[in-house]
């Protein structure tokens, strides 16, 4: 088999180059390809004859003896959202150490790249990755807006992008078989689809709290707008009423005009799935707006971070996000438990993870490493990695035991366990651990 692969390698690589060129010049709408992934493994399944996965159609990367397998991490590591991206970045480093070499070759993640939690940042970081021809896959981005710009660049070049933090439905699908507007084949995530989070938020407010009216806001980002719309739809499906829906701009500090608009409907709940610092200003200013003084504040996982939760205005705010009850969970590829990894994280970095998605980062990294292992083989002292095989493996993942729970990847790249929890923030830096554990509602689709 290896002799055959070697004989056709040059031909396959040339054909793949022409194919990728045609793809980059053609239609960006990859959604139709996703439906053809029902049997992604084919005859190359490691469950069958043990052959490496892939057909060479996206190119084959050679890692020469003495070199390392190259992957990259693209997260939000500076600015107001760094508290969200840094724990993911750190957890991926721990995962690579735990996993060890692949077929005797070390894995090099290189210097962490910053997605800046923006479309411009995502595009710039992706361009930096593409300047290195031997990169096999990318872990990231932290923010959905960055992924919307980075994913087409990376996937059109034959790479995979696996996110631990993106939750916008636009990046995958509507969970009813229709691709999202920002979906590209080759994009995967361990984070949940926000259609689940929107449903959990709606059920909690409408049924658990018994609040029949709510208003929501967003900042135009794929994450904030997608989640706010998902909440609106689910809330009305529960029989409750959305009284207002408005947008602010990123960088706004005066939220009174938007809040005044929403106050006209006299909502019982105010839903604001924003990032910092905009979310900080909403929580601080809403009580000064007539009609919102008694509104219950509900936000989401972008503010499920230490930096927000310790603010005075964040006290008693309800926050939805991934369920962090990882007790008893173990990553089946590394054999490490959630408790062991959390302890290692704290020992290594001198603090607990400041966002809820650190475990998603660990599992995303391991999935990528498993995929590389399944799509690679040794020959003439080099390691050969089939880029199509990396995708094939990820599309094949079913019932994988991970830190965050059981993972299965669908035809659009959604792999997450999608378990959502709602906490109420107790308030104060000294109560952060208690707040994260103050779970009032769980939703498991």
C-alpha cells in the first residue's frame, strides 16, 4: 500500500493544487457538500483494514524526520475578551502534552495567534497561518465573528478549523438540515450550537421564572445576534412574548438610548448576550431607565467569565452557558479526567480557568490530534498526512467520551454535547467558585 501511495503522491498533489485553486476562485457556498458526508470513512476506516484515511484530494503534507507536525491555535488572547480565549489556549497546550507524539513525531502548536474577537482579527490570523504551507489544522477561533472570516480562508486551503468557543448557528446549521450562512466544510466545533442555548434561556425565563415578557439586544456580531434571535424564537414558541429587539454598536458606552427603546414595552426580563465591556455598561445603566427598574437581567456565556462576574453590577444576574458538571468525565484518548486536567491547569498557571470553555478547548485539541493520527502514515523516514483524511475522521466521530461529555459530529461540524446550565451570579470576587456552582436550571437536548 505504501508503494502505491508513494507512486501516486506527486500526481495527487498536483491535482489537489488545481482543485484548491478552482475552489478558491469559485462559489463559496460549500453547504451542499455537507450532505455527502454520511459515510465519510469509506474503505479507509481504521475500523476496517487499518489504512490511513483520505484520498489525497486536499493535498498531502510531508513531515520530514526530525521535524514536528505543525498545528496552530487562534484565540482571543488580548483585550477585553482575553479572559475568554486564554483558558482555551492554555487547555490546548495541556492536551498536546498529554497526548504525546503521533507515530513518533512531536506536535508543535507554534506561537498563539490572536483572533481579536473580530472579523478583521480572524482574517489576519488565518492569513498568517496560510503563509506556512505545512500547517495541518487550526484550533480556534474563540469568537464567532472571527470564525466567520477565518473559516473560508482556512477551509478553502484544505485545512480544518476546530473551535472550542464559537456558538453561532450561522457557522454550522439550523439543526434541521440547512447550512448556516457562514458554514464551510472543514469547520468543526466542540462548543454548543446557540439554538440550544436560546432554547434553554427561553425555557428558564418563561417557565422556571414565570416571566411572560422579555426584550433582547445584540451588537451585530454573529454570536450576539444569533443567540438573541434564537432566544426570541424559542421564547415565543414557549408561549411568552418578546416586547422589543434592538441593537447597539460595538464600542458603545452609553446604553441608555437602546435601553429606553426596549423599556417602552415594559419587559419583565432583559436579555443581553453581549461581550465585555458593552455588557458591563448594560448591567450598570439599566436601572436608571424608567420601565426597566425591576427587569430581571439574563445574559450568556460571553459574560460567564471572572472579569464580569466580580463586578458590582453583575450581582444576581442570571447567566446561561455550557454545563460545567464534568464530574466523572474522562477524555478517552488521553485517559485524563476533568478533575486531573483542572488541577494541572491551576498548578501550571496559578489560577483556575477564567471561562467555561477550557474543557471544550482540551477536547477540541485531542480530536484534531486523533484525526491527524488516523490520516497519517510513515514512509521513507517521513510522516505523511492526508488533509482530506483529517476531515474524514472528524466527520466520523460518534459517541466519543470527552471531558465535556459524549461527542458526535454531524454533517455540518457540530460536535458538542450541547448541555446548557443557568446560574445566578452571587457577586463578588470571593464568591466566584460558588457562583459557577450556583446552578438553578439544566437543559440537555
